[in-house]
C-alpha cells in the first residue's frame, strides 16, 4: 500500500521531481569531487562515492541521464584530479578514460533497466486504463476521471452528467460478423458521439457493448435537443467491412446535480438508466438522485414481493379473447395485479420487469399458473368453458424445471393441457432458441398451446418459425391500433395473418379499441381478437358477470 502511494505521488509530481533533480545531482557530483580532493585524490577509494549521483541520474532521467552523469563524473575525476594531492602526481590518460567509460557503462545499464521498467509499467497501466480492442479509455479510466473531476462533497448545484450508449443487438452482430466487429462498431460510435457532443470530450468504453462520456458542463445544453441529435446520429447505418449494419442503441444520460455518490456508483447507476431507456423510447434523461430513489424503491418492492405471494396480495385479472367467426368468448388472458397494503394497486410494469431479472420470476409464474388453473376449474364447473392464457418470460424458459412444473400443475387439477396457453414474447424465444426448443416440444406434447406474443416487434427468423411447436401468434397492438389511419400498418397486419395461416397457425390481434378495427380484422380473416373495445381486464367475479350478460359472445359486426 505504501509503495503504491509513493509511485502515485511520484507520477503525479513528475515534473517537479525532474526540475529539482538536476541541480541536486550537480551538487552531489561537486560534493564527491570535493570529497575525493580533500581526502588525497583518486588514489583512495572515496571516488566510488561518485556512483551515487550516477545511479540517481539513471533512475530519474533514464539511459540518457545515466550516461550524461557518467561523462560528467568521469571528467570531474579526470585529467585535473591528481592521483595523490600531496605529491601532485597526476593520473595517466588511460586511467581516467577507463574510469569515465566505466561510469558511462554503469549509468547506461542502470538507465536502460529503469527505462525497461518504466515501459513495462506504462504498458501495464495502459492495459488497466485502456480497452485493448479499441484503444479507448475504459471503465476504470472513467471512474478515475470522475474522482479527479468531482470534489469529495460536491455542492448541490454542481454541474455535469454521465452519458452512456449501449448496442442492444451486440450479441447478434458479434455472432454474425465476429467479435472484432463490435470493436469496430464501438470506435464508430465514439466518433459519432464526439461529432455531436464535442471533439474535446473523451469517449470511454464501459464494456463490450457500451460506450460513455463524462459531460463536464450541461447547464447550458438543451438536453432534450442533445438526445434528439444523438438519436438521429446513431440511427444511421454503420459500415462494417463491405456491408452496412444497423446497431440498435439505447441512450441514458444521468445528471449529477451535486450527487454525493461515489464514482463507481455513478457509473453503475448510469448503466441502470439504460434499462429504463429500454422500457421507454430508447433514451432517457434522469437525475442521479431520482435514479437512486427509483432503484431503492424497486429493490424494496422485490423484497416485499415474496411476502406478497405468501399473503395472497397478487391478484389475477382476466381479459377476454373472442373468435371473430361468431364472436364466441374462447379464452381469457390472465394478467397480474399487486394490491399492496401501503401503495395500493402496483402497476405490473413496476415489478414484473424487475422480477424477470431475478429468481423470483419462477415463483411468481408458478403462483400465477396455479391460481389461473384453479380459476379455470371453477369456471368449467359453472359451464364457462374458456381457455386460459398465461404470460411466461425468457427466464422461465431457461429454467430446466419449468416444463415439469406445468405438468404437475395440470395433473394436480386434472385439466387437459389444451385449456392452457403459454404466451412467450418473440424476443424471449429468439434469445436461446436451441436450448428452449426441446422444452417447447415437451409442453406441446402435453397439448399445451404455445403462442408468440408481441409478434412483429422482435428479431424472429422464419427459419425457426417452421421448427417451433407454435400454434398461435399474437399481432402486437402497435400494428393493430393504427389500422384505421395507417395503410402501412394494415399491410403488415394483413400479411401477418396470411403468414400465420400458411404456417397452419391461428392469429390473435391485441389492442382492438374500436368497432371499426374489429370489423377490419374480421375482413382480413383474423381468427381472434382482444382489446378494450371488447372488454378491459377484470377480476374473476366481474368476468363472470360480463360473460353471463353477453351470453358468452360479443358482436363483431351488426347484431348477434
């Protein structure tokens, strides 16, 4: 620890050390000359004291300094220094030249050793502070920069922000074009960031898929305009060899605003802002204080979620799905609601995405599947014969015991698998298609219906579509809601319906909010629909009343 402190001090005060060392070394050389002369000349061993300034010069100034000190020392103890002062006997030329050469040799050897060590330390330090793939300063360098730039207790109105950009499809691009392609893309992102923010700013590579910047002054910057400029700049395709590729980017900007957080925590929270950006428009501007508050609230909610499962605070609401051919209510989608004793009804988007990043999602899904099937048994006993759809996450599919859990839940209630539909998002399927393919085939073997939710918003491949045991696809509401006004959306929906039918799948449209959209879907040949126009999500009792009032049917067009 002490040696590390000394090295850091010397590195920080390098210029001071160099300027003061020169005069000190000259004084040492003069001092040794006086010592040798005063003690009787080079006949005696005192001249060996001259190695001290030579060694110091070599250590401070390297090879040139060591050799120069050797030359000066050799001349000082050279032709004008007698062998014996008392008798006035002078040295032979060969004698002092030999000594001068030996002094230079020692100075050069020590200096070259010092230079080699300095080169190694510089290289080692560069490997610590710089990314090897791009040459950009790395995460450690950014943290070090923040420590130096910010006081230990910054004032409340102190300025500055941390900007971070992530390549969301880095894994896909790396698999397609090799790991080196991400290095080249990171360099191009760095150049584009500097064009927007300023050439004087430093870009840091935080990790493989993230780059960041420390913006020292943001008070005079219109941050919304800055984010817009960044978004417009980064959306352009990036050249990669002979091809151009699209890098999906998320942008997070955290305003420091006098935050007392440590530098490491600030970088961590800026990475957290990217997660929030993914949930919004792909970019977010947020203060460090607000981010800390939101994160603390999220962590506290996760701590309370397990208790919520035990205390039956998680409720299920049900949204009907109707068959467009006849309007029969054929199924419901089970949607989670958390009735918190202090915070009231907690929106699903506030706890489900966070739960999906933890092992709690397995317990949560097991609870929902069990509760949904219990409700299904009650409805079937009442003559309400509908299917039950439950959403599952990518984390669930990666759990080796998920299929067995579903099998046990069905067997415990003696329900055939064809009454249960598991909705999986398109992106969740594509994350590790080879690994989950066996699981999906096992579920299909139990007659469980597998559907792709949010179809059209991910990166699915038709090559996998034919191999997946999927029988239903759900067209995302972003394409369904603008059907009346957007011809492009109408073409996408119509093509998706045609594709689904060609693959022998049923097609569900979600987000149906008007009678006109429902009629358009019916005309396109869509099989099923759900949305606020049909019914909002409701609890079990309200659904039973709605189902009874509508006699299990909903008018698609005209009167039933």
